């Protein structure tokens, strides 16, 4: 299928990166094979991660990201996501998303997965599930961990957008491929994946070329002296957010039922 939308979107993004003077560090990109299916597994620190994670494979490959259905329902992002052949994830119908991703893998595509599912408020790697491992096994393809650091300064959960902040360093580290296979203990492989992602992210954070200015320590993880929530505090914030979202859903449903 001809790529009509992806190339101009990439060109526009690269032009914007240049205009903003973003400073990129990409290491380990040679670990991404030039052909064949791949599951690219990234950490999640910002709403912009899918843009930057795609650079890990560019220009050799184009990544089809799995993203929540709500992004595809949006009047602006939806058409772009569909035309770039990204894959919607409906949490109420996960089997369909898995099947679509598996078909793409078997057709030699690179599938991008944010295994944490939601943005990590602590800027450490949250607990991840075995979906990426199972996908790689079912598709008989390698799984490659990557870590992204820097985009949280531009737009992340609970903070104002700073989309046009200039000269932000962006670090993208690509780890060595993993080759899970049928018969493996998927939980143990997932633990190994989590460890590798965490090591890559810590390396990116410790080697980042800037430290937060006074009043800006929110974007630095607590273990490095920043004021971001600890993993335990972040988990509690996530729990409260889920409860609030559920309460709003139930209130809306009750209102609709009573007319």
C-alpha cells in the first residue's frame, strides 16, 4: 500500500524540530533490522512519545503505533492516525487490536508499543504486562526495548503544554533485540524487558545534558533529586484518576438513563 500521509507528516515534523532547535541523541539504532516484523517497546513519559519513538527506526523503517481508541476518535488526530496506518486499541475489544498488530507484523511492519499503557508520572518504568512479549512470540519477530527522555518537558500529564519550547535535548536509546519464543515463561521475559527498559531509561536520565533549573525540578525523577512523584506516589495518583474517571462515567450514564 502506497504511503501518502506518513512521508509529508515526517517532513513537517522534522521541519518543526529544526525550527525549535531540538537537540537529538539517538544511540543503538543499528539494533533495528532493516526488514521484517519488529515489536518496538517504549517507555512513556509524554503525550509526544509516539512522534519521537518513531525516530528510533527512521529513516530505515516506519513504525505503526498502537494507541488508545480515543486518539482515533478525535476530529484532528483521528484521520492522521488512520491514514498513517497506526492501530487503535479498544480496551473493551483487545483481541481485535492484537489481531491487527499481528497481521502487520507478519507483513513485515514495525509495531510500536507503549507497554506501560499510560504516561508514567514518576518518570520511571511502571509495571508492564506481557502483551508485547506475546505479540512477538505470535509473530515470530524480535522485540526491541527503547527509552525516551526529554519530551516530558514539552507536554506531559498534569503539566501545561510547552510545545514550542526551544532547544530541548531529546534522548532516544535503542536496546539490543530480544527473541522470546513459544514455551518461554512470559512473565519472566516481561520482567527482563522491564529491567532492560529501566536500565536504558536510567542511562538516558543520568547522561542527559541538562539539569532542571530552579522551579523546574518537576521533570526530574525523585531518585535523581527531582520533585516528580515517587513510583508509589504516582501509583496512588493513577488510582485516584481511575476512580474519578469511573465516577464521571457512571454519573453520565445515570443522567442519560433518567433522560
